[in-house]
C-alpha cells in the first residue's frame, strides 16, 4: 500500500506505540494527545466518551488493570491509514489475578494531528471486559 507522507508519519507513530504495548498495554497511550476524546462503542458502564487520558484510565482502564497480574500484552493484527485516520486491529492477552486468562480483541480508529491521536472510536469485546470486572471483586 502506498501512503502519503502524513499518513506514513501517523502510521509510524502508532506502530511505535504498539511496539511498546507488545509487553505493556499502557505504553499505547504514548501516542495519545493529553486531551484525547476516546469513545467506547456499545452498551454498559464503560461505553461512552472519555475526555483526556486521565479520564480514560481512571474511569475505564484502571478497573481492568487492577484485575490483571502483571501487564497485558498487545499483538498487532493490522494497521492502515487513510488521510488523518489510522485504523488498528489488535488483540491483548494477560492473566487475571485469579489465575484465569484474559484475552480481548479491538478495532480502533484514531484521528491524528501532529502524530498524536486526538480522537479514538474503539470497538472491543466488552463481554470479556465486564466478565473480569464482575468476576473479580476488589
């Protein structure tokens, strides 16, 4: 696939963050703008729009991270660019604090500005997310 200079720079920035997330899911946030607008699609307590990295972590991701022993590992399935959009298909894997495996699959659409994601629409297996949150009470 042939990309414009802007598209390639955006892809490179996202891929670099994904490379770091291969051993630590949290490193994906290195490509996020501080004031990112992050929308998790669907239904349930975390299916909404978060404003800023702190809100995303505090109000959605921390509930998951607190239930994981160690870190989540990310595997890239594909990344593509179109204009200022970068599309990411990835999976994550880890072990819950109760010893059970945790696996999820995601599709993210990032809107990029200056090689930072300023918005994201996220699709994920919320059944896996809610399953671990409901199973392990903290």
